[in-house]
C-alpha cells in the first residue's frame, strides 16, 4: 500500500522504539519521543508495538491513501481528528489534521506499519546523521511512503479507556531522580515552574525559569547522558535531554526524569511549562512496571477486537 | 570504583578522575568485560574517559524495590573483579588519518598558529607529529575526543560557534583535538580536513575509531585530498 504526502506538516518523521547497541559509537537510541503513545497507536491497528509509524510535530500532514487502511492517531490531539481509537480510511481517501488542541507530538500508525529499511538496527529517523527512517530525513510534500501488508484489522467501533493514559498536560509535574551533581545546585529545580522555549527539539527541551546556580566550579569529564538527563550549562537554564540527544555530556547533571514521565516531556510545546518533584530510582521502576501492566491489560483487551482478512 | 545511578535505566561506574592512559585502560577493560558477559537486562555500555555506563531495561528485573539497580551494581562489580586492571584484550590499534591542513580546509590555522606564536608550518608539524589517544566517542556519531594535543597548540574555542562545520574538519578546542565526522554546528578552531569518513552507517562498525585507539595525522596535499573523492 502507498500513502502520498500531500502536505508534510512542520516536522513529520518515521520513528520506531529506538536502536540499541550503538551508544558507544555516539549514536543515540532515538525512536519515538513519546513511546507510550507510539506503542498504543500501533496496538490500536493490530501492529507489533515497534512497527514504524509517523511522528508528527505541532502541525499535522495531509496524506492520501492508495488503498483502504486502518489508522490511529495517539499523543497530541488535533481538531477533527479522532484520538486513541482506530478508524478506517477508504481507497483514495485523505487524512487531514486540524488545528493542534493539546500536546506537541502525534503518532500516526497505519495497519501493517511503514515500510522502511533498517539502519544500524533501527528504523527511526535520526536527523542529525541523516540516518534511518525515510531516506534519513523528514517527510516532504510529494513523497510516496510504502506500508507493509496487514494481516489483521480492527473489528467494530471502540476506543480505549483513557484512564490508562499518562497525565498529559501543558503544565505537567515530572518526577525526577537526583543527578550526579544534584548537591551542587541546592533545591532550585524544585522551587518553581520552568517554561518551554522554542529552542526545543528531539535532542532536548530548553527551559526558562529560575536560574540554577552551581556552587562548584570544577570542569567535568564528559560521561554518558541519556534521554531524561537534566543538565545545566553555565547560563543556569536547564536542558532536559530527549530521544535524539548526544550520547556524552560535559555539563553538570542535576537530575534525571523518570522513564515513565518521558511522554509528558515529549508532549510539551513552546509556551508550556513544567514543574519537577523528587522521586527515586526504586519508585521510577515501580511506576514503569505499573505502566507496563496497564499496556498489558490493553493488549489483552484488544486481543478479541481484530479480524483477519 | 564508585557506582551511582544515571536515572532509572543506567548505572555509572567511575574509575578515576583525570584524563590519563591508566584510567582509560581500566575503563576499557571493564567495558569489554561488561560487553562479553551479556548480563541479563543489560542493553548497552558506554566507556568514556574515566567512566563506564551500563544501560539496562528495568522491566527485565524483579519488582522488589531496588532490585534492578542492586543487581546491575553487583553485575558491574563482578565484571570489574574479572577485568581487574587487565589491559584491553585486543592490542591497541594505530589509525592514520590523512589531513589537508590550512587554506579553505583549515580556515583557523593561521589564527591558531598566531595565538601559539608559531608559524603555520610549525603548527602543522606539531599537530601531525604527535600521537593521540581516543578517550571517548560521542558529541555526534563517530566524533573522537582525542587526548595528547601538544601543549604548545592549546587554543580556546571560538567565542561564537560556527553553525555549520563541514564533515571531516579537524579542530582544536582548548587542550583537545578531534575530527567532525558529520556536518554539524561546532565551536572548535578548524585547522584542516580529512577526506576519510569517520562515520559510515553501512560500515561494521559504523564509527572508524573506538576508545583506546591511537591516532596519528598525516599531512596530505590538496590534490591527494581531491583524489579521495
């Protein structure tokens, strides 16, 4: 099946759940910035959870379908676009996104998944190295994207229980664990709200708000960082690293967001704000297990809702 | 060895505090031991300067509080006991990188030489006469952080980073030198360029260099640079 890109939208890329084993070569895991929405979007159309799908940023694309297909859009919400439930697009039909209502990144899955070649063990687009996805780049007007054949499709009309969703908000509270240099920064990270600046992307969210003053002055040796790491450059404005962040960092690390709250960060748009509260590694793990149970229940619940052609 | 968490998916082992060969040797020995052991739930390992960071998938461990973190720490301790100061199993490689210095390829060469009160040719002779050691790969895919820059060549970074540094550019930033494998922004002083790709996604491995490699730069003329194309 083929989809033609009528309008590409602001930044639309093919993503998956990331590549592994290449961090030591300087290649980040990458993949969907909001893996929760990405996985659910795939489950809703009967795909494996890691099937390549589109990550849409702020403004959606317009796509024309050469054949009928099932589609789901999860994550950011758009006007006139169903969220968190599958819908059918007829042959020759078009999918259009209205105005963005909430969030920053939407995930559009298509039954079968998008057909792109793997690069370094992943099918997601890593823009900085022009690697993976659709020719290593964002979609452009006029592109034609192929999808894989689909073995099954949703039967009947249904949607999911939205109580299983993360607490998406344009002013969320994100749980963080203290970073290696937390003691050098006092409690300023927990004392106020931080605004999301327009200088934010898949590499990192740059925040504006209370300045974080470091009591130490020693230079640090570069060491591994990861999505979720909150680092503080000399100007005192923290940066939360995201999916495509560089693999090594030399700035002090004040905190690290819990993995289960990465979807909340991924949905922050410029002008939104975020507050941080202190958590622990043990609590973060418990939250991850709990979220996995909720996704497991969703998977079970969906098992009887598909038909094979 | 100090162990501490990097969020909820990694543990950092710190084996020293400086940029030195002995520390790097123990870092590489531990990283190799971690990679060889294929511990349950361990998904990636990153050696850099004085640290080894092991990434893990918490869902592959039990749900008892602290279980995953404690198990990864114990795993790292057992790997360290096995590695115990051993040198990297494979002998260190020496990689020669041809560089065309100055001119359009090294727009900051004159500035670097001037600040170091050297002639441009002396600066090139110093840079290409030294042996370097790869302490880490990062910043962008395949970017080597090299130790061993002669003290006479130390030059501060540019006040304003360039928005686009061409792929292959060889730069100096403070006491470090390195090569930009991809076109990217960058604040280092550019003194030359290599025609050899340092990162090829289709290569196995994709990065030309790895931590522990020794690097030497060889001076080539412009026509040899062009003949690589």
